[in-house]
C-alpha cells in the first residue's frame, strides 16, 4: 500500500481534512488560502492555519485548487495498492483464494 497525491479529476475515496497548524509557508500565499476559505494568521513570519478545514468528502471530484493546496502542504491523502483478481498460468486460472500472497511470502 503506497501513499499517493490527490490528482486533478480523481474521485476521493476518503474524507480529507487540512489540519490546523503552522504550514512553514511565507505570508505571500495567504491570498491562496483566503480564496479557499481557509482561516489563517501570520505567526513568526509563516502562515498558520487556525482552524482545520475539510476539503474533500468521499465521492468528491478533486478540483485544481484542492489538488494545488494539498501539493503545497505536501499532503498525499490517497493510497493505492495492487489487487490481484486472477492469475492465468499455462492454461490454469487461479483466484486470490488459490494464491494466498502475503508480504512475508514475497520477501
């Protein structure tokens, strides 16, 4: 299972919340946060988000602003993993039940 960024046009499988706290970003980006209705203040020369903000619900489509925001904050809210449905080998079709693969068996 690997973390993945929110890409424009993707459908969110989970709720995504931007936590309150210092972003480490310069005050020049406050207008970006204001455009997304995210409350901020300047603390010691950096932008601090004052209240956590839900930006995506399950089933929401990721728009450009949300994807950019999450990228700026280095938040990768999604995960992906390989899911095997069937394996075909030399004329035999195997189901996942036939092939119990675990992390330990791969190592």
